[in-house]
């Protein structure tokens, strides 16, 4: 906007996007879709070009440990294992619900419940393996305790300990 001398008000008139929305985007309070961002940029003579490349996830040691354990559990997830796990998961959710406070955690417990009750394998797999902040926070209140075979759990924990000493 600085390069083109376009004000928020002018951009709003050109694009049809409300000025307060533009202001919130510029202050990083909201995100725009790629399509909307491209529309705004085109009003200033630019276009959006997206380059994709893989990057290593920046996880804390605790988040990495949780992700590795959940990723291993995801290798066992099938349409037939989810019904076998259902009772354990629901019991774990009840236990978590009685001891958890705070809105993000309570909301995530409800989301786990919905995923399991609907048999949403793709959603469950995403929660188990995803690296975005949403999935990381879901795993903070995981109802998956007791599902990963003990030997696999111990191996992952040994591998983590070994990697910290090298």
C-alpha cells in the first residue's frame, strides 16, 4: 500500500472489502483467504504468487514428544480400530472433562468427542499428526491414553532421550 500510495479507504472502495476488515488484516488480527488477498493486491497492480516448500516444524520438546507418540498411534488407526478404541477414548474424555479448566481445552475436548462420535477418521488422523497450532492444542488434551502399545511408546521415548544426548 505504501508503494502505490493507496489508503485503506481507497482500497476498500476499489475492492469492495470493508475498510475495518482491511485494517484488521494489516494489524494481523485476521487472515484473508488467498483469493481475497489476490483481489486486494490486484486493485493495487500486484498479484499473489504462492510458493510452496517444506519446512521443519518448530515444536517445543513437549510438543514434539506428543506429536511423535500420536503419529505412531495414527499408524494403527483404521475404520476397524476406531470402534475398538471408542470406549477407551470416551472414558478418557469424561476423565479429562472433569479435571480441565479453561475455554480452549474444554472446546478441544468437545471437538475430540465430535470426531470420535462421528467416526471421522480423516479428522482424527489430522488431529493426531497435524503440525498447525490447532492440532498441537488438540493434543494437549488428548483422550488417546492407553491406546498405543507399550513397547512402541517406550521405543519412541527412548529415541527421544537418545536424540537429546547426541
